């Protein structure tokens, strides 16, 4: 994965809750990345096996709104993202990292 400000911000936002489900809209807001950048990046992460995705169960939402797609880190993704954040800490282009990600 190529390290850019956008990718490091997205990785940092994902790593704020490495075991959780992440919704695209909320992830974009936390990472401060536009959807036109975020979604292609998420699809690459899916293709590389760093993320898995799924859809909310209808029982979770009722008839209130359409189901949302979520993204969750794989074990491989968590390891890779921790390394990306470690490397970014030593790269002056990315200091300080958003959200205090570790």
C-alpha cells in the first residue's frame, strides 16, 4: 500500500477501533478524506485482504433506512496497518498522526 496522507489518515481511523465495524461515511469524516478517494482505497484494501466487508442485518435496522456496508480489519490488515503507522511516525510528512493512532 502506497503511503499518502489520505491512506495514513484512513489507516489511523481504522486502527482507532481495530476490532470494530467501520461505516464508510463515518470513516471518511474521521479520516478527513473525500468519498472519491476513500472508496477506491477501501476496495484496494479489500482486494489485498486487509479488510473484509459485509452488510448490516435487516434486524439491526428495521425499516428505518437501507442497510449499510461495513468494513472490518482482517488479522493481516491489523498487522499491516500497525506497521504503516509505525513507519509513518518516523516520516516527517505524517507527523503528527491524526487521532493519536498507534
